[in-house]
C-alpha cells in the first residue's frame, strides 16, 4: 500500500532520519518504538507530508494526505471551539457532511463543552473520534495510549483491531510495548535515525 | 523584576530581528507610525479621544491577558506582580498620554490613570465553561472563535449604530457599520496551526474559495440587518452605504489572503505595511490582493498539494 524508500530528514546538521525503508501493507498495523527524540514523530510527519524530506513515499492511494488520519502526540485545539464544532471542522475539511456526532461519540465526550477545557485524555479521544469520522484509509497514531485512562485504552485497542479488519493500515507509536505487541503485526525500533531493528510480536 | 523587563526588551529585539528589522529602527518606525495614526485619527473624527481611550483600554486589557501571566503569578509575590502590571500599563499608556497632551486633551490624560490602575488588577480570564451560542454553528471556525471572543465589542458597535440612528447621525452610523467589518477582519489576523490547514482535502484554490464562501456567509449573517436598516432609513445615501458594504467584503477577502500569504507565520513587516497602505488607499487593494494570492498559493501549495 505504501512504500517508503530511502527517507532521510535533517534539521541543519542534525540528521534525524537516515535511509528509512519500510513497506506498509493494507490491513496491517505497524508499531514504532524508540527513545524520546529518536525521530518517531518526525517520521510520521514526513509520511503525512507535514515535513519535507529526502527520499520517496510511494502509495497506491491517489493522495496519501487526503486519506490519512493523523493523531498528534498532543492534539491541537483552537480556543472557544466546542467538541461538536471541532468534529464538524475536521469533517468539513474532508467534505464530509456528517452532523449527527452524538451517535458516533464512542468515548461519550461532552461535545457541547469547549474542547480546550477537556482533560489531556479527553482531548486525545476527541481528536481520535474526528479521525474515525473522516473514514480514512491510513491512520498514524502518535502515542494514542498516553494520558488516556485504562478503560479508554482498551477501547482504543479494540478500535485498532476493528480498523484492521476493515482493511485500514495503521502506524502507531507508543512507549508501552505491550500495547503494541497486542495490536500490531510488525514492530520497528527506531534508533539514531535508523530503523535498525525489527521485533516480531508474539 | 528588573530582569523581567530586560527579558521583555530582549524578546522584542529578537522578534524584530526575526523579521529582518534592526531593533532601533523598528522601535523608531513604530513610534513614527503611532504618531501618524494618532494624527490621522484626530484629523478625521470628533470622536477621536473616545476611540483613543478605548484603544488604550484594550491595549492594557490585552497585556493583562498574556498567556504567561499564571507563570508570573507563580514566580513573583502578589505585590511584585501588581507592580509589574502597573509598570507595564504605564509603559503602554505613556505614548497615548503624550499624544493626548499634544492634542491638549487634558481630561483624557487624567482618564488614563484609572484605566492603567483598574486594568492592572484584572486577572486573565479562564475559558468560561458556559458555551456562548453563535449563529455560525455550521461554519467553522474563524467567526465562531472571533464572535465568542469579541461578542461584547460587536454589541458595542451595534449599540453605537443604533444610537447614531436614534440621533440621526448618518456618518457615525456608517462608521459603526464599517467598524463591524473591521472587527470581523480581526478574526483572521492570527494564523491557525498548520494541522488545521493540512487536514483539508481541497487544493489551494478550492481551499481559499471555501474560506471566502464561509467568511461571506458569516459576515452576511452579521451585516445584512444593519445594512437593510441603513438603506431603509437613509435611502438617499444608498450608494455610499453599499460602497462601504462592498469595501467591507473586499477587505474581508483581502485579510484572508494576507493571513495565508505568510502562513504558517504571522504577516511579516513588509506584508503588513503593504496591507496598511491598501487599507488607507483602497484603489491599490486589488493589486495587493493579487500579490497576496500568489504568496498564499505558494505557501499553501507546500501543505495542501
């Protein structure tokens, strides 16, 4: 589905990613582990097209960006926007005319309240709900389990399994290895800018 | 506390250097610009003193709402924090006071004192839990955010227009009508986070057209009734009222282009100056809009295409 070839990224003299080669198959989940600052988020941002890079990201999809749901480590919210309005914004950005968000509110969030007043975990759940509403083909979930309560973590893991069965492709990073071994088909280890290890989940 | 103010000066210098202006020249030009705008205001309207005081008040309130105020409250004692706020207000109000002295508006100079004092006690407003309803629910996001932040100012502008109509002062009513557009233009000054542009599946041209469409619909929601009111009550002035309406929409389009011309950064100084000149002399606005469109396209293409 997506072929990443010789992807490199540097900020000035600081080489963050070096010759990354990965082949991503449809309906599979790929986990990425690595120390803080190892380049996981940069790799995700490059695939998403938010960062410029050297190398190639080839895809069977006509446009990766328009089929990609990107959950950021710390989702950004505008001030004085309710949860409902945030969902509407992200749907209208993809020209989806969905408005019945109460039915799709899987995390039971208070959609009529300002999103910026949500807790860290609630913000992440709202951002994830928006991505699910967009019906993407590819999902990049950067630290989806951090800051989220245990009950919701289980829900997120179930969601990942559901998305896989629907044929969606997922890229997930996490510092909790067990969440990746439970959800991912392949796990990559990113160190010093290289994908230098491959761990097969049990 | 002294270190805090020297840090603020350092931050200002760095900001100016970032946009390529030597700090000394930047500060000098800001002073000249302030005098020029003040002079223009006082030469154009008899309500200049009131407008000037409103600006001074807004500047002090804005200063008190800065993001890092909670941090200041943590690291300084409440007495020191209060003194910082007083000094900050004094620095901001000084140029206003000097110009009012120049204009011999002595009463207004004295009015600055309670403004500076009262606003120094203001605490940053936390985001209220009460969600203010807006008429723009289906049109995220600039008007929704802007309306919720400045609804009180919009109310003042509309009340001023009503009062002007009541005393049969067409010029003031027209000024208020223009101010309504000017206020809404302010909703588009600050660029959003890149993510909120990246997430769109539209190409640049379609993205900008969508922005125009939403802005026009929202502006129409706010301005149609005042416009009809003015046309109905002053039918002989329909041309000038419609001209302001048309210019308002043109300026609204131009601020959208101006915002994205530097995206994801704030407008730089040359762009801001170019925009200020076009506000002052609208005939060049069309040329400026073409320039801003080309710059916006270049900026947005890297994110959207």
